[in-house]
């Protein structure tokens, strides 16, 4: 694990810096917009050009820097994810080649294939959005404070409404994770069956086992598709809650703000600033819901990979020898591989045959 962290750190840590710049730019947008609208309310005359132009320029610059920092963060996160996936793939294959008979007990080819094709991809997806673990809570806290200070503490009830959706999302995600565990077991069985058939294709053809294997694979695939539909339906409910919750929270907040006190008026500066803050708040809430599901899948994938890497292996000797055992002659190595370099000893009998 320490080796993997050392591998991805050169790209993943700078990505965190660019994520912080992105968060700062997103927060500066509603602040600049509010000052621009307040300038319009105070001075509707010709002086608005002098007072409002700096805030308009600030909006433009913040938008540009936000786009640049976000794309740079995505690039570095993708780079670190690719390195992590490549390192895990190499480690899994190397570990599979060095397994002892006791380490192979209960292990199928389908499980190894599933580790490389599915589980490493889940960890790659988490690396792409790993910095949202801290940036989303930070953005939620800052936006909540801005809503309470700039507009009124009544709008914080909208944030409370958003938080109430989280237990519902977590319950759905736990159900989705249980379904995925069942589907992963069926996927391992199906891949192992197809691999065994391909390895023994001669026996399959001679005994006409094609129809039986096809029916067996089809039955397993039907069960997989049933579980996949249930898993995707759970994921659909997660996305529905993530998209609808900011809209519901906005409606509740503005209704409560207008009804709690007759003096609370929705001026242009308050209304548009509040809408922009809630639109900014929608991103971390949506991302938090998505990240909860992906983190759950990544934890399960990491558990499967850790269990595989904990199997017994032969010690790495660093050298391999392929020997020729001819009749009536002493044993001599044909190929000697040492430290990633190999040498071939000429054999008289092989030269004579050629």
C-alpha cells in the first residue's frame, strides 16, 4: 500500500491544489454577483459603469480560472488513476504466476479476470473523484455560512433539508452494495466456465458440449441481468434523490424566508445570490451521493484484491533456468535468465539437428 501511495502521490497531491483553487473560484462567483447587483440597486445611473465594471471583470476571471483549474485537476487525477490501475494489474498478474498449490486452493481463473477487469476499474473511478472527499464538505460548509450571513439564517433550513436526504441515499447504497456482491459471485462463475471451456475446446467439440455450456452460461447470465437491473434501479433512485434534493431545498428555503417575517423581501441581490449559492450547493450534494456509492464499490474491490494478494506465493528467486536433460549426457542449461537478462548455451546435439 505504501508503494502505491508513493507512486500516485506526484500527480494526486498537485491535483488537490488545483481542486482548492477551483473551490475558491466557485465561492467567489456569488460574492462578485452580489456586489454587482447591489451596485445596480444603489446607483442605477451612469456611475454604474465605474462601480460595477470591477465586479463584472472579477466574474469573468473567476469563471476562466475555475474552468482551467478544474480541467487541470481532472488531468492529474486521471493520471494518478491510470498509474494505480496499471500497478495493481501488474501486481495481480505477478502474484497469480507465483501462487503455491495452497494459494490456488479455491481460486478460479474467472476471479482473477474479474479482479483485473472490474475491481481495478472501481479504484480508478475513485481516484478520479478522490479529492471530492474533502472539497465537497468544505464547499457545503462555506456556502451554508454565506447563506446565513449574506441573506439570512432562514435559508439555512434549505441546507438542513438537503442533509435529510443523506440517510435515504445511504440506505439505498447499502442495498445496492449487497446486490453487487451477489452479482460479482455469478460473474466469477460465468467467466470461469467460459475459460474452462476454451481451455478444453477439444473435449468440448468431441463430446458436443456446446449446447449444454451455452445453456448453462445463458442461465447464469439471466441471473446476472436480474441482479444488474436491481442494482441499476437502486442507482437510479440515488441519482433521483441527488438531482431533486437541491430543488426541493431551494423551494423550502425561499418559502420559509418569505413567510417567517413580512420584512424579508426577496430583492434581486438576495434572490439571484441565493439561487447561485444553491446551484453551487447542488454540485457537492450530487457528488457526495455519487461518491458514497463509488466508495462503497471501491472498498469492496479493495477487499477482494487484498484477499487475493494475501494468498501464499513462492519466494521470488530472481533467476530462472531451463535445463536440457539429454540421455547419456550431463545436464546443461539451455536458457539462463538472471536479473532480466538471458543467455543461451549452444548445444551440440541441437546444432547437429539443424
